[in-house]
C-alpha cells in the first residue's frame, strides 16, 4: 500500500545516502524528458548541485548522481531546470553568484565550464526562475530590494530591474520567490506579469514584464499591489495555475488567491 497501515503516513519506498549530498538539501526541481524519465536537481549546504534520475533513487541508497557541480563556494539555495528538451539548469548560492550549467558537461575538478555566470546582481541570491515564454531569460531575487531579469547570452547587463515590492526601510531578512504570472495565457513576453511577496510588505506585488529587446536596462515599478489578509505576514513561495495563485505565508498557511488585472 501507499500508506502505513498503522498511522496512515506516506510509506517510504527508498531514500538516498550521502552519495548525493554530504549535508542538508535546500533546493530541488524536477523535469521530465521526452521519454517521461524524471530527473531531479538538488542544491545543498555542501555547496554542490546534483542531477539524479528518479529511477536510480528507487534502486537503492548507494546510487549517486549522474552529474555533480562543485562550482559554488557557499550554500546553494535555489535550482531550476530550463525545461523539457533542454539540458540547462540554473543555480543560485550564498556566494553571490547565479550560474547557468549544462549537465552534459563535467561539473567537477575545475572542468565546470559554465554557460553563463551572473556575479554582481545580489549579495545573496536565493531565487532563480526561467521565463516560460523566453528560453534565454531568467529572473533572479535575493536579500535586497530588487528583482532582475537577464538574457543568459548577455549577462553583463540585466534586461530589467523591478523595484517597489519591498519597503525601502526593510533589511530584507526573509526569502521571497517571485514567479511569472500569465492568467490569460498570452504568448507575448510583454503581456505576462511578475508576482512577488516582499519582506515587511504584507502584500503581493505585480509588475508588468517587458520585451527583451533594446540595449538599455529598463527600470520597472510596481504595477499593482494587493494587501494580504491581516495576521498572515509576508508571502514567500508562490505557485500559479491560470488565474489562481497559491501563496505560502508566515503564519504557516497556504492562501489561494485570484489577483485582479487592472484594465
């Protein structure tokens, strides 16, 4: 059965050993390939990023990752696969870097040839998300007052800086994970939005995304803001499906919201 007959808890089928990571795992993402094989990417306090096949975990705890990167020199707090059909993944760490890897390339012993490296956007980046409508674009956030979007082919300058979601007097101690929001299913980059919480804001803030063309970085202010219910605190992680948004808040709850788009 899938649950324990004694207490109804989910039944553990197997677990990994220390061959995967030597310390705590702080981030995970999953993707399926064209054959529906599941791959898991993890980021750890041991400073490494690993890619593992789900089937290999099922075969026993002695099976290690199929790819491992030792590029970072501090805790890895965020990882994200590019998606189906791609072997790219992004990682963000407390060493101040956001790295774009290709897990077909050896990631260890100084052989980690990155696809791209973003080094000066945040002092401690904690979030990295791929744009679902632009295969070369990532969004980053950290312990500061700004969100950035980058074209991974030209990372010396960001595409845009988004600000206003965090009060100017906040010290940014909490982690917030912005996400792309496309309630109308538009296919144009500039017609989707960015949603985020913000330290001490007690709100969800919405930005209009921008087209990636142009040579100058654009600065974008908050388009719309909605206060969260009293006593909820701030929103951290967000997940979207169509017009609906699930927001994890400080009180330990998950709120299901339908943000309104101004006409």
